[in-house]
C-alpha cells in the first residue's frame, strides 16, 4: 500500500512501457527494477504496442509497488483506429486490467466535446495522447466522450476491484504558451465533479495536472485544483518550467515539481532526459527517478514533514566524522556517489 496525499510525504511515479517499435518484456522489467531501486513509489505501464497484456502481466507479477495503466492505449491497440473505438471495448479492457491486478488507471473522462474548440486556439493544441485520441473520436462521430458517458459503469468496475481512478488531464498544456488557458481549466472543473462522483461511489480518486507551466504560475495551479476538486490528491507531470532544454527536461521539470509539491501536489510523475526526444531506456529511468526523489525530498524538507530531514542530518553527521560508507548509505544514489 502507498499513501498518496499532501499531508503525507510526497510520492513519485515512474512511467515505463514499450512502443510499437521499441522495447520488450525483458527491457521493461529492467526499467521496473531501476524504478524500484532508486525510489519510485508507483510505476505506470504505458505500453502501446506489441503484446501489451503480456508486458503488463509481467510487470504486475514482479512489481512490489502499485502499478497504473492508461486503458485507452490497449483499447486503441486492439481496435486499430478511432473508427472502431466503442464504449463496450473500453469497459471490457478496464474489467480485464482490473482482474489482472492493476492498482490505478488513468482515464481522460473530463475532456468534453465543448472544450475542443478552445484547444484548437492553442499553439500545440492537445498533446496528451489519450486526450487527442478522444478528441478525434468525438469530432468524427459528433458524440460525447465515452469515458464520461460510461462513468457510472466505470465506477462499478473500480469499486468491485478496489481500483483507484487517476482522472487524467487530456487538456494539459504542452508548452508555456498554452499554460493556464481556457481549455485546461474547463477540464479541471469537470474533473472536480467527477471526484465528487467517485467519492459518492466509494472509489478512490486523484486528479492529474500539467504539463508545461511557467514557474510563477505553479502555485496558482495547485491552489486552483484544491479549490475545484475538493482537495483530491494532485498528481502532476513536472511541471516543465521552460520549453527550450530538450535533453535536460528531467531538470527543467524537477524545478517545477519541487514548487508543485511545496504548493500541495501529492505525487509527482517523473520526466526523463528523453522527454520530447524518444523512448527512455533504463539509464534514463534512473536519471528521472533520482531527479524526482530530489524534488519530492526538497519539498518535504521545506514543508517540515515529520522525519523528512532525518536523512540529511544523518549524512551531515557522517561528513563531520569523515565516515564515507555512511555517506554513501544515506545518498539517494549511492552508486553515483561512489563512482565520483
């Protein structure tokens, strides 16, 4: 079990998973091992190609920490195109994943047809993969988001199998120019209503957040979520605070993540150096996890959470005593410290 909430220590999530052209079950287990080894509290399998079911089964079997998914990725892999996407298939996939033992699922149920015109005004429009798939489906069939219309049935599945819903931000901004806009906040308001429905149905829920946000707007975004979503745990991707440092987005986002956690975010979704560039390998996973352990720990220390500074004080005592082994033991990445 993992406690996720702003009064607890800040948690971090590591995304792993294959694509249609890269990686295999063995490589995904290597990424899982790196995630756990360097301190991830949860892991998400975002596989989009190959034998998605086999990879997920293997990850669940080997993971000592909660495993999350985005069911829409498997739905699209099964149906091939948005033309064949149906509410029935969504429910079938979610049922099967719940039976398999998935702990939490991201669903983009707050992105509605009425919000799409606002997204078209953006520089980068919709960068969320799940959000873009659903927007394309809604535009093509002139119908409402199937995750929204089937929400009561989804809640039945989640309650039966004790699956937590991570209410995804399909309208998360993909660049600073699109941050804190009409589309993003319209979806957030809908997510607040869905949180209430989850609580009424005895289903745990958290809310996902941006994205790309300038540093000065991070605190406002955290406060707005707490206000609109009944203080549901906020699970944020970064946020990335500048757009012009590809290859270093584990740093640009860890800066935003520290401020987000300090301002009330409960869990941070890591970003690796491969963000915007490619699929992360095991080394990228390590770099991303360590960067986010630093961000989460810095916020916890600043907030004075009980026991948060124990590790820092212990390593400082070891430095005073020239006790190198104790310093390595207290380090977030002992291997890196020894190497240097």
